[in-house]
């Protein structure tokens, strides 16, 4: 009796997450078909126009088309989030595998470093580096990745720890296989489940951090755009110029909810208890 | 027990040292140079050298580091702001007040809302009420704090004119009587506290709800019920106590989130706290303030981690009595 509603809910979570993310993805992919205007072309005589037939989502202070900026900014936000997550997952997986398999003092030092880095308030540190450096998209991706791998490393480590003394590993070791082969071919596939779940959830976290930075004026720089920087344009009168602040905020919210739903769905589907 | 606590505090010292060293390195190795703030091409080489010397920027990085560390550890001296020449420690201590007030009330709000809604929905798992509250909380968990703040300001400050949307006090604060001053401060705090507290409340809610559902379905609850213990006793004495435990260790996650969130909320609501001071310092390339602020944030997190660990071990007899525990 108990299994049935749980199964339905799992599918609900995954399905609604996939639909949400699918819709945002289609919007970003096909967006340029909706508006032929370039996202950087200014028209000061048409500053802060509300939505109309020529500008479906209105214009900003410089008369730039908000719809074009939402599409372009969304692509930037997505690229940054996915690229940093990809890098963070790779770094975290390699460090976690290495640390757990080596054990001993290497493991001790690596895990202490993970503790130290987790104790940094993420936005605080990323803000420092990105703010002090010349804010470029590639620097932003790097910094976000370098401060996001720790959770993944922890999960991989604890999974490897539980796998490495199992019989199948002992037997491949007895067969004389070399460590890298054991780690990558035999252990890694068995720890991938939790890693996939937390990387989907990590995309959401990174989107929130990136948009916060861009909102503060430290992330993606003008004339380029990200959803966070578009929101910043609507800061003076958030509801008066709602076409600047509401759609960008809703897009961030929808994307984050979408990825969270997929993460939760996968979490239940794979029946993982350890990650929240 | 006391031995264990002392051991835990001592074990934090290397972490703290590594952390503040990382703060120093991050700031000094980040692209850009502190000296560029003061130097411009129209100055003569001699002037530039004097400026570098004045701020100790002509020395090598290790020497700068050891000098900074010595001042911090033995004199609690973080140097002087590049921007206005004020003592960094004083600047941050005065900025700490608003941050503590904001974070404290946001935490109180998050815990009270998160815990009560978590229990409420766990008892009604899989009903319509549960689904509505759960979805609402999921939305708050995914909402960017700055957007929530902007929407609050737009609605409650600009359009409805119900609550102030910036600063800690009104301009006429000094002319009010003490009750008026209290009311004025409360009115100024409502929107920032909600903005910072709602996403946190959602996090707390998620943990408590999951913990309570687990606890209510556990064997010990079943055994207690079989023994005829009253439902309310089971709920308050056993289930709640066990589902609150993970919350203590969650403090380690909540505190960094609270500090990160405070940066955004302080900027949006123009509150003179540490977060806003840091953002201003980033724009002004005020390196001493940045190093002091980053070290302070790190110190606060480590402190709360220790407190959470100690509490956790006091509350959980399994850890308290185990050989490796406190």
C-alpha cells in the first residue's frame, strides 16, 4: 500500500521537473525567432517602454529589447551553471576517489581541506575573487567550480569507502588489476548515482550564486547580460518597471525549481538515503 | 566531557589557520593588485615607490603574509582601510551589529516557521494541506533572495507604502520616544528578516518534515504505540526529539548560508552590515577590509561548527558515550 503513492510522487517530481526545464530550454533555444532585435542594440528614445507589439517584453533604460536580453542572458546563465557544475563534478569525483582509495594521511589532509572550504560562505569568497579580478565569464565559471566541488568529493569518498572493502573489489584486486583500473572501471560506475543527483542539485545552487553576483554587478558585465543583471536593471522601481524584474526573477525561479524537482525525483528513483 | 570539548576546540585551531591563510592567498592571488588602487601613470616612479612602501606592498608575498598573520594573531590588528584610513577591526565591529540583528531574527523566524510547519505537515503527510505547504516551501527554497527582497520592496514599500524598505531606522528616529524607537526598528526589520528567513525556513522545513516522517514510521514509535503510550507523548517526547537532532548539525550549513544571504539582503535593503561593507570594499579594492571581513566570516562559521558539534554530542547519548566521542 505504501509503495504505490511514493512511486507516483517520484514520477510526478521527475516529470514536472523535466517539463519545466524542457520549456525553459525551448524558450532559450527558439527565443531569437521571437525577436529579431539584437540584445545589445540601444535606442535611447525608447527607454523603459512597457511591453508592446514591437517589444514584446518592453525595453530597459537604454532602450534595449528585454526579450532579447532574457534569451541571451538565460543562455549565459545556463552555460555558466552547466560548465561550472561539470568542472566541479569532475574535480570532486577525482579528489573523492583518490582520497578514499589512498586513505591514510592523504585522506585526512584532503578531508580537512574539504571541511575548511565548506566553512567559507560561498557567495562571500566568490564575490571577493570575481570582484577583485577582471570579471569575465571564464573566471566566473572557474571560481564557481573551484568552490563547489567539495560536496561531490565528500559523497564520492563515502561511497568509495563503503565499496572498497566489498568482495568484488577484493577479488579484482586478487586478480592483480592495477589501482587506476579498479577505481575507474569497477568502483566509479557504482558511485555514479549519488553523484548525478547532487550535480543536478548543484546546477540550481550555482544558478542562484551566479545570478546573485550578476545582480550585485560583479558577475556577467554589461553590455552582456544574465538574468541577475537584468533584474538589477529593474531595481529602482521593481513593480513599476515589472517587465525588467518579474520575468527575469520568474525565469531564475522556474529553472531552479525545475532542476530541484529533477534532483529530488532522481533521488527517490535511485532510492538514495544519504543525500538531502 | 570537558576534555572532549577542549579537544574539539583545539582541533579547530589548524582549520582556522588554514582558513585565514586561504583568505589571504585568495585575496592576494586574485587577478588585480592592491597597489593599482593608488597608482596612476601620472605619478613619478619615486612617488609610486613611496606609496608601495607606505602600505607594505613592496615586500614579497610571504613577508606580507607573516607580517599580516603576526598582527592578526597577536594584536588582533587587521590594519587600516585603504578607503578612509579607519581601523578595520573598528569598521567591522560597528558593521557586525546590524548583521547580527538581521541574522538572529532571520534564524529565529526560520526555525520557528520551519519546525512548526515541518511537524504540522509530517502529521498530515500526503494530504492536500501537506502538498500545498510542501510546494510553497519548495518555491521559497528556490527563490533568489534578492528577487524576493525586490518584490517585497516593490509591493510593501513603493506601492502599498506599509513598511520601510531601506536602512535600520527612520531619519526622525532620535525624536521618537523609546516605544516609538522600538516600533520604528521593528518596522524596518520586517522585510529584510522575511527575505533572509523564508528560504532558510524552507530548508529547516525540509529537514524536519523528512525527519518527523521517518521517526513516525520507525520501529520505536510502533513499539511505543503498542505499549499504549499516548500519541501526544510519542510525538513530543520521542519523534520530535529525534527529528530535531539533525537540525543541530544543520547549523553548520545554515550559518554560511545565513552569512551569504546577509550580503545580498544588506545590499538590497541598504543595511550598514558586514555584507554591505564587503561589497563596498570589493568595488573600492579595499584589501585590508576584505581580508578582515573574510577572516571574520570564516571564524564565525568555525565557531558555530564547534558549538553545533558540542550540542550534538550533549544531545545524542550514542555519541556522548562512544569511545571516539566527547
